[in-house]
C-alpha cells in the first residue's frame, strides 16, 4: 500500500516540475516517479508469481521406494509440524528424512502437496503474506545451505531441481 501512495505522490508532483526553475527538481521527480513505479511493479510481480511445484519422478537408477502412501503422509506431516511455527525444529526434519531414499522422498514430496507458508515470516503465515508452497520451498526457506547439503548426503540431488523459491 505504501509504494502505491508514494508512486501517486511522485506522479502528482510531475506537473509542479514544469513550473519550477530548479534543474534538480526538473529531473529528480520524474526519475523518482519511475523508480517508485518500477518498485511497485516488482513487488506486484513477486506477490503474484506463483510457486510452481516441480514434478518429481521416481528415478529407476535408485532403489525402489520402501514406504507406502500412509507412511509418506505421516512423514510429510512430521516435516510440516517441524517447520510450521516460527523457529524450525531441524532435528525433527533430520529424523523425518533419515533413512529415506530419493524415491521415498518423491512419495513424501507428493504427500506433502502444497501447504500454506509465508516466506516473509517463515511460518504458516496469514492469507496476505503467505501462499501455498511445495515441500522443497519449505525446506529451502527453513534450512541453511549447510543443513541442506547434509540432507543431500542421504538424498542425492534433493534440492537441485532448479526450483524458484
């Protein structure tokens, strides 16, 4: 809302510029207006851009999955519980992902689906600051690079699917 107010103020000041003799005002206010409009456009783009979940397929080069759908949903719910509140329970995430193969993770990823998450607050958020995101977005926002690399030792190429977060 504030960027919108600023842009309208900057744009409303443009007619005044024509009446002034100051070279600074003559050029600064239109440039400021363009910058504010660009900022509003960027914020709007980031807000409206949807987090498209990548399609993860089981990899025949890895061991077959050893978990069923109920187990996958249970693990997905444990991961959600570890990340949903402010303050991530990294140990719970490690425990949930320990002993999973890549193909097991694919089932957990599908069971997790898309759940409400605020990238801004780092928790479930509210309808204004959050959107539904897939598990990889949750993990990349909740864990540090080192923690992700530690998980990738167990589940190879886990987060290197080129997901925009």
